[in-house]
C-alpha cells in the first residue's frame, strides 16, 4: 500500500530589532550569560511590559511579503506554562487575533503553500546542561519572534525545504531577521502525518520540535514518515505527540503528549493595550518593502534573458543581485555580466558571509565599464578577464590597466589586412589545414593575435581567415 506524506510547519523567526520586545535590553546573540537582561525580561513581579513598535512593523512587513492580510486591531495574550526558562510562568504571545493571517508562499512548481497566520511572541531563555548541572541564561528571554504557521499543504520533503529556503530569503530581503539557522534565529516545528494515497482524511500527526538545520529537517521527516507508515501498515495507531530528533542516532523520540489549547489557559494580557495599525500605516510599510526575490527572478529571466540557473544564483544573496543590477545598467547582453560575476567576481567571495555582504572592493559601475568595452568589441574576452583580475585586486577602473589605444579595438578593415598577411606568411600551416590538420589553423590565429597584441577577436579572425582560404 502506498502512503502520502502530509506536513505543516510552524516556523519561529527571531526579529532583528535592536531592543527586546517589552524592554530596552539588547537582542544581540551570545554575550556572557544573563548580561542582556533587566527586571522586565527576567519576569520580576511588579514590572510592566511596553510593546516595542518596531516589532509590530517588522511583523507587518513579514506578513505583507508573504501575501497575508493584516489585522488593524490585534492584542497580546498570555500562554501559561511553567518551565525554568520562562520566569513569568507565561509567554506573551497572540492567540485568537494574530496580527497577520491568510497568506501564502508560491513554490517554483506554481503551488501555493498557504499561511494560516503570523503572530508575534517573545522568546524564552535557554537552559544549559553541563556536568550534571543545569544553568539558565535569560539573554534570549524577551527577544521578539514571529511564528509563521502554514496549512498542512506540504506533500513532500522537497516542498518543505523549498518553502523554508524561500521564507528565509524573503525575511532576509526585507531585513526583519538575519535568519541564521545555526544561531537559532530560524527554528521550525514540523508536523507530519501519513495517509493512504487517495484518502481524503488526514492521518494523525506528530510534531517534531525545534529543528534548526535543513539537512536535519529532511532526515527527521524521512525517519518520521517511515515510522508512521510502519505503524499503520502493521495495523497500529499513531499517538498524537511531540517528538524530538536525535541527530546522532538519526531517530525521533517521544518528548511528551501533545498539549491542548485548553492546557495553556490562554487569556488576554491585561498589562498591554490593543495593537492598532491603520491602513495608512500598512501602506507606508508596503512602500518600504524592497523588491522581493521572486520578482527579481522574474525580471532577470524574462526581461534580461538570463537562464534560470544564473538567475537563481544571483538572487540568492540580495547584495549580489543588486551588484549585478548596477553593473549591467546600459549593457545589452546581461548574460555577459552574469558570467563574469558568477565566475571571477564570485571567486573573490569564498565564504557565505562574503557573499552575503558582496565583499568585493570593485564598484559595480567599473565592472559595467569593462563589459561595455567587451560588448562593443573594443577589447576581447581574454583582455577583459586579465584586466578584471587586476581591477578586483585593486578596486580601480579598467582605464588603469588597458591603455586608451588598446581600448580602441581593431576595426574590421585592419583585421582583414592582418588576416591576409597571416595567410600569406603561413603558407605551410594553410596547406596542412587544407590537408585536414585542424590543429594547423591555430598557428594562423596565433600569428594574428601576436600581431595585434591580443586585441583581435579570435572568432572574428577565424571567420575572415576561412573566407580568405576558401576564395583564394
Ligand atoms: P495546534 O493548534 O494543535 O498546534 P494547528 O491547527 O495550529 O494545531 O496546526 C499546527 C500545525 O500542524 C500547522 O502547521 C498545521 O498545518 C499542521 N497540521 C495540522 N494537521 C496536520 C496533519 N494531519 N498532518 C500534518 N500536519 C498537520
Ligand atoms: Mg500550534
Ligand atoms: Zn530586559
């Protein structure tokens, strides 16, 4: 019997506001334990929270960028549970009136993954287990989060990974989070179930908590789906429960039974007023949104004529996409610009964070000038590559490395003359070429390149030489 995978995601994204959600403490990652804290985020009795306006703005931007509707009036609620990382014994979150709802992210197949809601909440502290003891670090307590909840629309692991990559890129483009998975600023709860192919009804789901690596998400899902199928095949039933993934053993294991909404005793936080956001304010945030990755991809492919692989690579880092846009201004053959960026310029940025920052000292305008010379046949591609290496070393324009005279290129009349001479002075090579030795042709072109000090376009020269040989 064949089974279908069904999954829905709850993704937590840490917002990169300077201050925490209800106090002025820094949100900076790391730091000595309990140094980014104050009585408010430590949950001391008698303190009062005040909502950071930036958190609301960032959440609305995230909603707008994922096609959500925005609620003009929402509120904060208390989700009650006790755990040592939560000193107040409740987390301030949003229950029945999340700030954003009803959105979607489109996958490359054209399928939409529906977003049920995006709500605002605070992060908890961190427990550190060491040598049999447990320590608590509250630095992370009160860092603002948004939780993005999808409908159970995923039908494969690949769809989940693509969605997460897209979500991550969107959040990075709009600048609301640095979405560093290894630092936990994007974490995911994966809900998964299995049903017989053709069944309408979903199976019972389990939830794998707190995943922060795409690789582990894929492995955990594969394991968990197979576990469901094995149980169902042998006539068993799935317990609805929360599980954790053990990456060392590549298994999931039960953590606890799934709690119900009722267990949390949600109620409105009486310390906080309504969050009111007008259409005008929403529109202002909409205008501030940058061009999103999907839109860029569309322009790069359909207006600039780039192949999908190139366009995908260029949009992967916002600053590289912008570098390309800047460099290719006024250039007709955009693919030429993309080629140079994805080879020579790319090699100067070996690490992910280099690419994130597009850390080359060469201004994009200078690259554009070089490509323009190439496009207008003033220089040939080997001259361009050599000059580009020097330009990347120094950050200086092409005029520093190729003289005015060399940039004039070689007009066709002159090139024809040189080709005639080449044929004349390389009679042996011409004979061998005519006798079937393709290699001999190289000697003739070599002669031309030498005569023109590398300035001739070798392809053009080859055309002319062939024509001369044919007609003589
Ligand atoms: P709860 O309120 O109990 O957390 P939700 O309805 O909010 O449940 O769903 C949580 C997540 O689980 C959502 O992302 C949703 O898409 C997903 N989900 C719900 N039912 C299933 C199912 N049968 N199989 C897989 N995922 C599911
Ligand atoms: Mg839930
Ligand atoms: Zn604080």
